[in-house]
């Protein structure tokens, strides 16, 4: 139904407006008695064999929603009805910010991809905290970043603010230094500033009664030498794991008319590269830490490739938009066949 009726209609309109419309529609539908149960009945796959325990957390299945879709934690309870095992909110910054000027979101239909240059548009971490207090049992990751106006030399303070504010309300943290849409942000992936940032957060974490997993989200555009640095940084800082990967600045092989738009590219063109990064990290580190695989998952087979390459969990974003919620069910069903 999604592929043949809903998607062709939605794809006629501006993608950012469609995003907001879809949020309103899902929220409204889930307020109708029994609708949440109906969605769960259609899409959720409940089976003990799908459960995964990763960095000390129990996931009811290994398929999550990547950050960027529910930036402000507005719809995580409702989205969980589609069968996700976990949902990552954010990227959140200390202060609210509008993000980059519109138009900033582009569908590349021929390539089954999206380019975004949103720029960490969000209502600020405190606004999200109010909504997270209404969590009905969803396992939540908190993706944190810095405000655009914060210079890199002060970036650590922004991450500390977000970490402290979200700590009681999320199950794990993701440090985002890999978005291409905040000027200078990717410079924080360099070994020295990144080690300092992660060490600072880990020190704060270890002062808590029960520390929470901290993960690092990395770009697919890193060289093998930089990936080896990431492996060393994970070992030195003792963070819980890595999310591989964020969007790419590469435009190789694209066919669509908007292919030269600035921003991060996600979707099918990223499938192979993100899997390569996962495999490199898993093999070179001798599987020393968990990896969440994300990037170009448009089928159950794509998800299995990432899991077989060394990912412990996977996340969807662009594939969810192009394939619809049935993709989550298809992946979990395929995993059960192989269990």
C-alpha cells in the first residue's frame, strides 16, 4: 500500500513539508483508539530470537530508527509502533536553532537517495527533555551536537550541556562530529580534539551512579588511516562503540538532477561504502567494540550484509522513507529465517 499508493502521492510534494505532514498524520492516527495496536499488529515482529544485548542494553530487535528523523523527540512513542527495536532522537544542541536556509532537503529519486543540509535544526535540548519525560518504554538513543555559533574551541561545553540534560532520559548517547552541514564540525573528528571531547564526556559519565553507553558517529568519507585512528580513540577513551556511518559528501555515480546540491547524501549510493567502513572497523579492531550499521539499507539483504560485515545493530532513515515501514518487518522476518 505504501509503495503503490502513499509514496507516489507524498513524493509529489516538497520533502520537508511532507515530513511535517507525515508527523502530524501519524500522531493523529495514533490518537484514535486501537490504532497503535493495529500498527503494531501489522508491522511489529515479536520474537525472543530477535533480542540483542549490546553495550549492556537489551534491544527487542536489532532494527532502529536513525537520528535525524525525530530530531526533537516529538514522535518516538508513535514511531515505535512500526516495529523499531530502538529510536535515536536528535541531533540536539544546547540552544534552539533554525538550521540552514530552505530549501535544504532534496529527493534524488533516480538514485533512491536524499541530500540534506538541514544544519542541526532543532528546538534545543531542554524542549526535547520535556517530551522524553513522556516515554512509554521506548529504548532511546540521544544524538548530541554543538550549536552552529559555538566555535570549535568551545564545542566540548555544548556536548557537556546536552549530555547532562539528557542523561536521565536516554539509554545511550551518540556524539555527532560527522555531519557535513555544520561548518567546521568534521574537524572535531581529528584525533586530538576528538579524544579530548570523548574523554571529557567519559569522565562525566563515570561520575554517575550508573554510567550510560557513549557511541561515536563517524563519516563514511574517512580514510583507512583515519579509521585506524578511530579504533585507537575508542580504545583510549573506552567509549562503548561506533555508529558507521553518517551521510557522505561524495557524489560519485549519481544520476538525479539535484545531485550537485550541497549537503550530506544518504540512501542507496551509500550502501557499499558504509558496509566497507563497518567491515574495516570490525576486522582491524578484532571486533573490540560494538558497531551500529547505518547507510543505504533499503532491503532485508542490505541489513544482513551490514550485520555479516560486523554490525551488531542496524538503523534506517532513507530506506524507511523510500520503502516504508514494511522494511522493518522484512528485516526482522529475514533474521528469523536465519536464526
